């Protein structure tokens, strides 16, 4: 998630220079054919192209709203995970009471560390696959940054390090470790009930909270595994490119009319016609960026610069829960990298 007040120019350059180059070459090619080669049939009326531009704008607005709705739902789910994680810690510290203080401390730590592992396992599973390409540098669109740091959930060790070796080994055989971590939590609570170290009413309350965690995980998996409707995404790109390709053709007639009105000839006429190129490139770039903004919000768990910063949220949960244990090894909050939280 980009948190800087403004997006750096170099990030915009990295992610759009190829398009600017293509648009410049295309516009220059069209003007050259029209003005130098003399193919005047290239000019088309601007009104139909303007109509297409209005339609594309409305379509991209709908696409952006739909994409943002998915992003915001994902952020709301993780907000609930944070709140319920704090409630889980509170339940553990106030509902589990044992005469043996050492056993009580060990039990509380076991349940809290397994929950931290679950949060990290969920984040890892959401980022395990991605449609984005990997890069060593920060990008606004189309790429996710490659990290070796386990805090960014690109390796299974990001959650296994919070478990003992035996449990981590058992989980490695499951395709959905996060689900089985929650199941292990329920089994541990059942053991406490059987040992008469947790009352039935308290057990029910804590199991209801575990059910909430299953619910949150299912909602995240629904967003992850249900792609943004391809007909909306693909046709948005097609319509945008049709408009971009037609734009210089539509401007030819307009610029030629202005040329005649100002009675420009020779080199001045040529210069005036080629001034069409930067205007075309600018308008094309705006529509290109509109489509990219919508596209970048479609899937909020890919690990890109515009996604929900689940690694940062996992670290916030870990800090809160470790501090509740009076742990001396509390990690620092994750900081932004180039103005981006991951």
C-alpha cells in the first residue's frame, strides 16, 4: 500500500515509459503518413472518437469502483482479524487459569504463538501465488518486490518459525496449513476441558472466536481464488487501446483545420502538425493510467505496491500478542520501503 503523500516520478517513469514510447512512435507514424507521405484518408472525424472516449471513461470508472470494492473488503477483513486477535489474547489471559503458574504460562504462550503462526500462514498462502512478475525494485504496477526477509511471506518459514519443529513438520504435509493450525487450537482447548482446566462456558466462548477465524480465512480465500471477472478486466483493456489507437487519427482533421485557419505553410506547418504528438501522448497516458489503477486493485493479496499490506498487519498483531506475554524479543513494526507498506 502506497503511503507517501505523492507517487514518486521515477516510479511513474518505470511503469509507463514503454507505453509513452509506443504512443509517441504511433502518433509520429500517423502524422508522418498524413503530412509527409500525403495519405489524407487517415483523418477521421473526431466526434465518433470522442464518443468512444466518453464510453471508455465510464467503463473505467465502473471498473475502478468494482476493483476498489474488492480492495476495501479485503482491508476490512484484515481489520477484523486484528481486532479478534486481540480478543483471542484477552480470552487466553483471562479465561485460562491454572494452579501451576509455570504450566499456565506455557499454555498461554503455546496458544498465542500458534495464533501468530496462523496469521502468518494465512498471509503466506495468500501471497504464495501471484499473477504479478517479480522484481528487485519497487514498482507501482505489474510487479511485486522480491524479498528474502521472512517477514514478507514469500517463504513457508514465515509461519513455521513461530511453531515448534514437530508441529511445523506435521503442517508441511497439508495443502492448507492455516486451516489445520486453527484445528490444532480447537484440539488444545478440548484437552484443557478434559483436564478440567477450562470451563465449558469459557470453552464455548473461545471456540466461537475460533469459528470467526475460520470465517475470516474463508473470506480471504474467496477474494484470492475468485478472480475479478475477466470480461470486465479484458474488455477494459481492449476498449482503452482502441481509443488510444484512434486518437491521433481523430486529431489529424482538427489540427489540419487549425493549420488552414492560421495560414501556416512550409516548415511552420510541419512543426504545427507534429505538435499533435505530445497532446496525443498525454491524453493516451491518462487513459492508460486510469486502466492501470483499476487493474492494480483487482486482486488485493498479490504482494504489489497497491495491495492490502498484510505483512505489516501481521507484524502489528505479532507485536500486540507478544507484548501481552511480556516477551523480551518483540520485533519492531515493519517500515515502508520507498513509501510502500507490504
